[in-house]
């Protein structure tokens, strides 16, 4: 993986426990992603998942997994998310 990654998709849902839907853009505030069901004053406001992990899971299960299906808010590519900590910041663009 390189120092340069990308955001593949940003996703939201209006109800908890549902697959998130890709959207063109999101706005973050102190409670997470505005309009997302998981926004609020708690421990899991914004979730990230790598496209590489989705690809591995797709191969293991022999089916296409779509972005948002794991209820992730941000799908990345080329970023080692195992090295990302809480409150780390990303510069995009």
C-alpha cells in the first residue's frame, strides 16, 4: 500500500441495521455524518472499511459484495486501516 489512498465511496443509511447507500458527498460534524442513522453522541459515529477487505470477503463467499453492504460509511482503497487510530485525520484531494 502507498501513502496515497483514495475514498471509493461514502455511504449513509437513515435506519440502523440496514445496508448503507452510496451518496455523492457527506458532511461531518461533532456527531458523525449528518443524516446517517449512526450519528450521535456515542462510540461508533463513522466507520471505515477498505475495498481490499471487501474484495477478500467477496472471493471467500463467491459473490459480489457491494460498497455499503457492511454498513460502512467510508470505503477506502490503498489505505492500511489497521494503522489508523481514533481521531486520526485524512487529507483528501
